[in-house]
C-alpha cells in the first residue's frame, strides 16, 4: 500500500542526496550539479509551496476528460492536488519534484510520458494500466499500476 497523503520522505531525500553528491558537469569542473533533494527544495520554493505539506500531482490539464481529473480528486482525499494544465514544459520538473506522488488515473493514454518523468525524479506513481504504464512500472518499488 502506498500512502500518498504523507509529507516528504526523509529517507528518500537522503538517498537522493547521496546519489547527487559530488556529481560534476563535464563542461565545468567547478560547478556541482544539484542532487534530487536540491531539486525538491527548488521546486517547492519556486512554486511557493509549504515544504511541510504533501502535494499530489495530476500531470495533465483537468479539462481533458480522458485524463480523469475526477478520479485524481477522489484519490487525493483532500490532499492538495497540483495540475499541469497551464504549466510551461520547462517547469514540469519543478512540479514533479515538488510532489509526494504522481497520479495518472487516465482512461485513455497514448504513450504515458508523465510516468517516465516521475520515475526519472524518483517520485512514487499511481497509474492505470494504459500505454507504457504497465511496462514502465513493473516491479518498481513505490509504484502502483492497476485498474481504477
């Protein structure tokens, strides 16, 4: 069972920091590439979100009926639900990293890029088994791919 209403996972943030610590940009040896925990903080700050509250991300425009925003609202059960309806593509990683989990309860999916973006950011994912979701989420800890 995944508890999507929890706040930030300190253990996950610590693991992110270890993986990101000391990584360098090959183009500039003096510049350190930020770790995942830095991206989490940056996203929360840039989006002016409270770091002590949990946030869930619905990575689509709520106006698109096939993406099923109504399902995401039901799953969220009062937890603040962020959406990507009018978000510039360059800002998507900020939203993904700020989220405690990404919810993709679609009833129709072409490919499923949002799931891959969440996995790339080490953010838990709950998704319906459409598009790439079953393959991408198979045997990945912290994910759930199941019919709604």
